[in-house]
């Protein structure tokens, strides 16, 4: 299946493929594959002896937990023309935002992107920064602990891994034919990052990483935007040709995905910039950048106070006014 564009009908089958990978035994199952990724900081020993037993046991436990979560997960998908809006809003989420459990719709879910999102791969401490296309982000919340997992295109991520890690140690990259063989056994998607944090520390756990496409930022942005201005809700079923495969993995898995179409947020939904002419008269027209706004005052409805609202970038002032000229100056103070 080509992952350049993911249609809603593909989501149930992709979820089934991920679960099959997580439950698979042997060298290409999740327990072994994830333990290799977790051990890549000790690549010299890893290549000679393989992952340590404790790494394999920990990876097997994590795989079982993720498989159980995905079996109960609600399926979501972000249309390709909305991915840009989600990324813009994700970049503006403040690190001190007090994240609430109900913002995520369900304790178990997976968010697909019709157009994969390019995210950073490997540690930001690496000498060379690389990126990989991420097709989905899954999450599970259990007892106040949240796990967020990014799922990347298997061929592209393994190809990057097979090239980056050996080159960092002055060794030859893994042959392309071996990468293709492993990718075919794993399936279309593989975990490229799995982050575990207390829900109360959701944003602070991101730390000082100023990464606007951090999986936790993108997931929170998408979930919050899904709570705004719903205009149409439809259900799309997986193709009948994939039903037998899904049933073979788990008969309890759903074969449909809910598609939520969103209308554009009004340019000025709260009239926050409109005041009476006697108190304020604009002499210029200027652009206001997109931002999150929390409606905490009791004069707003309970529904509006429930979660932050994304206010997209918009123009302030009448069209006939001259445009304001502003220059950005960055000042170094310490």
C-alpha cells in the first residue's frame, strides 16, 4: 500500500497491520525490532551479539500493551488540506498549557494523516538531523500515564536507520536488499518514537526541545481542533477485500473509520478585536498570527470554556485601511 496519501478506508487495515507487527514473534516481530532500536546507542555490541535479554523483554511488554490499546482504539484521520493548519497550531501550543484528559476524545486512539507529516528522526543531539514521514500517531491513557507513539513509513525509516547508525560508527550501510526484506516482513508502518509521560506533565515532558512537529504537540493540536466546529460526520468502511485479513488478526477489530469534516473557524469568532468607535479606532490594517485562546471567564458558555480554541491568522482592521509596516528585531540580552 502506498503511503503518500492515506484514504479513510485504509485506516482499519493499517491498524490491523500494526497489531500484526506488534504480536508477531521472531526476528521481524515488534519485540526484536523495537529492542534493536532501543539499543542503537550501543551499536558495536548490538551488531556482534544482538540486543540484551532485558531489552527484548521490555520491548515485548511494550508491544503487548500497544497491541491491546490499538485493538480498542478509536480511529481518526486528518484530511491532507488540514494538515498544514494542524502543524501551524501545534507550533503555537505553550509548554505551560494544562492538558486535560478529555481533550483526547478517548483513552485509546490512533490519528492518521492523509498526507504523512515530516518529523525529526533520531535524537536532536545527533551531528546530522534527519527526518522521516510519519503516517499516524497513536496514544493510550492508563491510570494517568500516557504513551504517545509515532508510526513511520517502514521502508523509509529502516532505510534511514540502516544508513545513519553504521555511518556514525564509520561502517558501511546495511545493503538495500536487506532493508527491503526486513521492511516487507514488518509491514507498512513501524514505530519510530514512543514517549511515556504522566498526563499532568504532558507539555513539560517535551522539555526545551523547540520542535514544532514534536509528536505530542501535533497530537494535541489535532485533538483540540477536532473538537471545534463540526459540520459533517461520516463513516467509511474498509474494502471488503481486507475484511478476511482483519478478522484473521482479531475478529473484534472494527472495519470502519469516522471521518469528521471541519469548516473553517470564523476569522473573528469572539469579536475580540471589535470595539466601539468611541473607544478604539484603527488607523492601519495588520495581520494577527494564529494563536490558542482559553475562554476562562464565566461569561462564556461551559462548552467554550472546556478547552482552548485555535484562532487562525487573520487581518485586523477594514480592507480600506493602509497596511501596517512592522519589522522584527531579535534582541540578545544574555
